[in-house]
């Protein structure tokens, strides 16, 4: 088809250069937004007398008909067009003749493409926020369900101190809640209308940018046309926030991969989120968790790619900027898929009480409580730490847990130890002593669950 910019060219674009640069194969995804942008622009042209009422009506009907064709999956819409904007304009011209050609008055693909992209991202951000809300709800219900379940807490993946499993789940609740809030902030950055900026210095027609923004549902308009067409901060902020969210998913997935291994065996995953091996019949592999973990690297890569694309670009629009869209599309799809699969996967996971109980017996999880017990008996903490270390070392040699040592054995290391030590060397006692806001004590977790419930008001599943 005739290009949008053929006038001064004699030779056509080299076929390889064409294949290299045309973007319709993937930016066709912006079609519904491009149509909205064209509709809003037509209204602005009408307001300035560039379009008559009849022309506005004809163009609007044609654009809506095109939207219906695209929505119904009509593949004949797509032709040999450079990009989505060229494609829509060609379709419109085929349908309305010169009127189709007139619609580009006062706009440029440079302001059009960012307006399309911003509209697209607003929808994607809403999907992410919805998926995150559903995930938060799942985590809340799981934390309720397993509220009192004792669990080993880890640092350096070494058994450290006993916790409630609900406290572990609510740790992720906090992370995903921050992701939700971050996406809300990104939404503010994205929610700016740039149409009217033209190629770089607005337009000669005095188009009412406020009207265009209102038509398109944007809260505000950009304040510098040159910034507007060259800015991709909103994409970067989105990619950063998506990377953080994927990182959180990945960390939880790493734990799931470890916990589900028969070597640890804390959890079972549903058959629907695991796969078998083509050669080892006994295998039940956590592929979905592994893929989420892997894809987090890919999303981070998308962010790094875009910041590199931007770093040396002079003002204003440069074709390099076309590279933003595949990165964005890939990130949106990856994150949406990951959030949905992860939510379903953890909703159907079950705990293996016996494996968790066995792990709680190992690893000297109560050592810190023993040190604190000695502090209560007047021993300075650094000294009690030393005594505890020696006691643990002795217990390891004897193949006993701390709580299995006799009073005589404790006295080998400190004469401050009394009969009441056995009440302290108890997992539930340890957990419930952590009565500080943000702590793992049952009372603290209950308070936190209550705060969450007051905020979100979720119904029982
Ligand atoms: N396909 C282009 C992009 O995605 C649209 C803007 C093209 N502008 C231009 N002056 N060549 O960035």
C-alpha cells in the first residue's frame, strides 16, 4: 500500500529493511486504542471546524465498523502496512476516500503511538491490580487456614527460629500489597494524555487537548510537546514495578521448589501445576513455579533493555523508541500469566504436617530462646550467646535436642539454668513470646489478620 510518507522518495524501501522495520505484526495489538485515539482526534478537528458534522459522523461510523471487524478477528484488516497507525489510516481511506486521508491533520504518529501505548498500559495495569488483589485474598485465606501452624523459619536457608506459617504467608502479603500500591503509582504516571503534541511541537490548529484527554479518559495532559513524544519514563516505571512483582513471585516460587522436593517435603502441589518426566516415572516436577522463577529474569531483562535503548537518545522522537512495545507486551503477558498461575497454584497447595513437624525438631530452632532465657537469669547477652553455642555443640554431639538435655547437662555450661528452662524450650512458647508489632506471636498474627480483614472485607471462601 502507499506509505504515509512517500512524497519525497523515488525508490521503495529495501525488502530486508522493510522486514526489519515494519511493526504491524505486533503493534496491531494497539488497534482498539488507535481507533479510540482517532475518534477523539476527529472530535477535536470538528470542534475547530476542520471537519464538518457530516465528516465527523462518517469517520466515526467507519472507525467503529473497523473496530467491530478487528474484534471479530477479521484477518483481512491487516495488510502490507508499516505499523498500526498506517493500517488504520489505509482502512479508513479505503472506506471513506479523502476523508480518511484528512484525519491525520494536526496529529503525528509520534503523539499517536504514545497515546495508544498509555491507553494500553492503563488497561494492563488494571488487570495486574485485579490479579494482585485476588492473590492477596488467597494469601489472606491461607494465612487464616494455617494461622496456628508452626513452621521452621530460615535465614541463609538454615533453620533459624520457629514461626507461624501464617506469618511466613503474610510476609508475602506485604510484598504483594506494595506491588499493588506501586502499580497504582505507575497508573498515575501513565494517565497523562499526550495527543496534540504532534510530531514534537504541537499543531497549527489549536486543538483542544483538554477535550481529547476527556474523550480518552485521561486525568491530565502533558505540559511539553517535546518531552511528550520522547518520554518513555512511564514505560520504565511500569517495567521496574513489573520486575519487582516478578521478583516477589520468583522468591516464593523458589521456596515452593525447595519445599515440594521429597528431600524437604513440606508441601504438596496439585497435579494441575506439576508435570512428569518423560523418562523418570516417579517424578512430579514443579515446572510452573520454575517457569515463574525463570520468567522473572526475562521481565527484568525487558526493563534493562529499555533503559539502554533510551540512554543516548537525543530529543525528540527517534525510531529506536519503537522498540519499547515488544518489551511492554511481553512483560504484560508474562506478568498476567504468572500472577494467575501462581495464585491458582498456591490456592491448591497442601501442607505435609509430618515433614514440617520433623523439621521443627531439627536445627536447634530454640537456641535463641535459650540465650534469652539466660539473659532473664542475669547473664549478659554476649555471654549467654557463648554459653548457648557451647550447649548446642554438646547437644549435637550427644544427638539430642536442647529440650532433651537434663538439668545436670545444662549445668555443665551454666549454673543459672533451672527447672523452668523446660517451659521456655518449647516451640509454641517461643513463637508466642514474640509479642511485638510485626512479630510471629499468635496474638500478633491475629491482630494483623484483623487489620487486613478490616481493610479488604473479604468473605470466607
Ligand atoms: N511505529 C512507530 C513507533 O512505534 C510509530 C511512530 C513512527 N514515527 C515516525 N516518525 N516514524 O514508534
